[in-house]
């Protein structure tokens, strides 16, 4: 019975991805769809993802704090990969908190109600600290801490620094697209700075790898994200 359960986990893995249309989410979705052990991907968000695949199911919502209509989509989930997020630039703390904390916890609690044994992977950011005087770092830190209290089997928080988009992936944020256009010639020179730079491909791989196999610590800094290899 134990062996049968192990086989099911390895070869019949159901995942829920939040924010699959964003830059990080596209990298994670690419990795999920390429993994044979992942047999079902439920993509949840406001915007359709560009990829099409037989094992991909999309759930489009107008209100990302209300998951009453998701039904069986959140049942028997093995792993949640939460990539929803916004830049704090120009936002009030109340608005940033609503998206970064309220939406995250609403999603986490909705999945936990149906799949309490799931693993939850959360995209945070380098410099996150619940005691920080910097607004975004403090709110992200509060979200990390709150997720640990929801009751999942495990919660992992990923803190990437600079992310190089790969595989044709682009950011939906205009200012980020401009920044990446300027930085593109420099990325080959920066890739050796594993403490500060990662890629959408590496981040996607590490998130799925940790969701599948776990990790010794619940917080992964940029160097930890780059340390895992195929």
C-alpha cells in the first residue's frame, strides 16, 4: 500500500498554478508541462495562458479572492505553485497588501480546504522581511509568515533577486520590459552571480523540483534556487 501510494505521487501528480500568464508563472508552467510525473495542471488567474496542452485545465476568475466556483479543481491536489504578484512601484500599501497578502491567503485557504496535504510554493523576493521598514518587503514577509499557519503539509518561499527571462518569455509590466531590453546584453556576464541572478527556466525547475521532492529549509534564497540541478 505504501509503495502504491509512492507510485501515485511520483507519476500522477496534480498541481495548481496561480499566475501562469506572468513572467515567472510562464517559466513554471513550461516546467510543469514538461514533467512526466505531473499529469494535471490547473492554471488559475484572470488571463489565459499562452500554452495549450492536454493535461492543462484553465480556471479564469474576475475576483481572485473568491474561489467558490472552482469546485473539484482544488480536490486531490499534490502541489500549489503561487506566482501571482505585482510590482509595488506607485502602489499604496493598502492596494499592495490586498494583492500580495489577501489574495494569496484567500487562494491558499481555498485549496487547503479541499487538499490539506498539499505542498504550497510561494514566489516572494530577495530582501523580504516582515520587520522591514520597506513596505513591499514587510508585506511579503507577512505573507510568508501567514502561509506557514494555514496548515499545508509544507510551505516553501522562494526569494529570487534579478530574473532573466528565457524561452521567449516576457514580462507583462511595461517598465520591466524596458529594463530587460536594456539588461539583455549583460545577462550572459551576470549569470555567474548566482547570489543575485537567476532565470525563468531555473526558477521554474527549482519550484517544481522542491514541490515534488521537498527541501531542507522553507525559505530558498537566490543562491538556493540556482543550486539545484537536473
